[in-house]
């Protein structure tokens, strides 16, 4: 999860990391929130949306039902 307006860790860096993780055979996903800045998940509406995305990802790994 990253914000498109994050200047601390720009989305391009995150997307590069995801590509490298996938090349290494790892399951890695990124969700980019438009106009969101760094630490956007600490505030609503992003806090709830982030929890939903994290839960979906962890379920996709089979770690929780």
C-alpha cells in the first residue's frame, strides 16, 4: 500500500521493489491510493481501506481463513 502523492517513498520505488520481489519468486502486491501522502493509512478513510486490503492479502496467502 502506498500513496501516489508520497514524496518520502515515491510509488515508483515501491513498484520497482514489487517487480524485484516477483522476479525473485515472491508473492508481492501493491495498491496505490491516488492523492495519498506518506503514512496516509493513519487517517480515515484510508485506515479502514488499508485494513481491508491487508486482510485480503493475508487471506490470499492462506494465513487466515
